[in-house]
């Protein structure tokens, strides 16, 4: 988009207000924000920004691109200060210039947070409170928006390119940034404190299993075991609580899939970063303004079965699609990698039963459990600890049925032993000494896993 297209609202407002009020009282509808002018006096910072915008429009002349004018903004601001030094002597010029650049090229005040590699999550609670997550800890920042309109402008800038909308009739939306970062936005009347944005950032360079070992999320023995399970096309379910790192782990495990296999990914908002060549990414779609045209995860799961997939990767199972997923696993579509929310491996099975019932099929409990036991081989459960660290706390084999109960067996577990003086979690990963029943399947696939990794070498 050209610079003039971004700034043309300013000129219209100036013309409308020219006879009615001084230039410095021009409305604040700029950069695509609300076209309603305000009767309240504007601050010196806003006045300088309006003058900058007018000057940039003059400098741009024609249809000049945004990138070519950005380096000139600082010098334009200095020219204004030279002629009106007394008016803006208390204004932080550098901040105004940076705010203007952020508005034009990025996402307003939160743009520096999105560029900060140490920030993993950005949470906007209305215009005056912005929180971030750094190193697993949530902190309040000093960043503020001007008003609700500026927050709404950022939300519109995120969702509009995706063909999605957010307004009073549809006040919630899930979206993504160009780099794949997950975005959720909710606005009044549902959000009482003003428009709220939650952005879950993803690393520009996807994490590898080596990174997870370095972070202390897994051990090298656990990594070797997971590598073998994925390559042998076992059905691996990744469970955990909110923010526990399920999507990151899914990205890492998907990296073990051989490059010659056809992978179909299914997500609410596309965020997986697969490195393989043969990948088809499918994304669910909400209903339009008339309440029609919705495409659910379940619709996509059914469609994916006709796409000749070697692997089906589901970003998150949270509803009736669980039934179709289990049926796919039980009809030759091995090697699936779904994720779901749960507090433990056993809880994940209970949630799956509930989700299957959401499909409206009046199936007996035992039949559902038999489907789950036959379909799934391994549950990878991940937890987030109070110190902000994330660890895979259990690798649990689904061994089958005993009566009406699904039998589970932990292969690796994480044992927490307490905290140190800095509040950091103390514990260790421990193999249980149990050799999985599906080891024969690994060997039949030509994958060798040493039995030594299943023995606790630190056991006294």
C-alpha cells in the first residue's frame, strides 16, 4: 500500500476542519483509525504527529512507497522543530517519530514488543495496560495506546488481510500474523475494559529437538525415543495445559517426519512451521456475516482423508472432530500427531471420550474407549511450571483395555523435588524401567532403540 493511501484520511479531516477550528485541533482520525473527530484538546505529541503526517503527504507527492519515506521522517521532524521550537520544546521528538513509524509500518505501540526476540507473548488489556511474557514470566510494560480507537486500528490491521472481521455483531476473532504468531482479539461489549489482544509469538527460526534438550524440556534419551516413535508412524497425542508448549513440541516432533511423506495439517489458525516439502496446510473458516460458510475442523478432517495423506497433523482437537480423527487412525492413517488440552494423560483420555460424544453419536462408553485404545499409541504430556519452565512430564504408552478401563503405562516421567532459593524448579527426568509394548513395531519398521534408555541409571 502506498504512503498516500495510508495518510489520505488526514487531508480529508483537515479540509473539513479548516474553517471550523484551528489546524492544531484537527481530528485524530489518522492512519485508518476512526473517522470521528474529537472535541477534546489534543496533546502536543499528537499535534506534532499530525503536522508530521501533513508534511509527509507533501513530501511523498505522487504514489511513493512507504519504505522510501521512512528514513526521512526524522529530518522532517527536525525541520518542524526548527520553525516551531517553542511549541514543542517539552515533546519527546524521538518517541513521536518512532510511534509514527510503528503506526505506518507495524502494529502501533506494540510493534517493538513483536520485534523483541525475548518476548514470547503480548497481552493488551484495553488501551492502557500492556503485558508481556519474558522467560516464562508475565510483566506489565510501560507501553500504552492513545485510546480504544488505536487498539481497534491494530486489530483491523491484523485481521483484514485474512478476510476476517471483528465488530459488535462478531466481537471475537482468531487470526495470525504473517510470521505465524497466533492472535486472539475480543472487543466491547464483551470486553469491558476495552479491546483486548493476545498474541502468542513464535520463533522466526523454529525450535529443534536440540533446543528442547538445551531448555531442559526433554532429555537426549527421551528425544531419541520420540524420534523413533514418529518415524515408525505411531499415533502420538500431545497433551498439556494452556501455554505449556504443545504447539512448539508438535513443530519439533513433526520435524522427525521423513521428507518424502505427504503431510496434511489442519488448524483453526495456521501456525505450524513444518520444514518438509510436501505439506498441505488447511485452515478452518468462521461463518460470514449471514451466519453461513463456516468450515469446521471436522469438515477438514473428513476432507483430508480424501487427499491421500501419509500423515495428518491436527493443531488442536477440541470438539466433535475427535470421532473422525479416531476413525482415521483406526483405518490405516497411522502416524497422526494431534494435540489437546488436559491436565494429565488420563485426563486427556477422559476429554477425548467427551469430545467423541459431542459428535452426536449415541455410542456406549466401552465402544469409545476401545476406539481410543486401538487408535493411539503414545501420549506426550507437557506442563508449565511456576518458574516459567516447560517440561515434558510424562511419555505414556496406551497399552490396551482391561475390562472397561484403558490401561496406561508411563515410560518416562519428570519428578519434581522442590525449588531452589531463586524459585527455580528442582527435579529430574526418570525412565520407569518399563519397555513399551510397541517396541516390536519399531523394530519391524527397521528402527533400532537401545533398551538402555529405559533403565534409570541414577537409581541407587
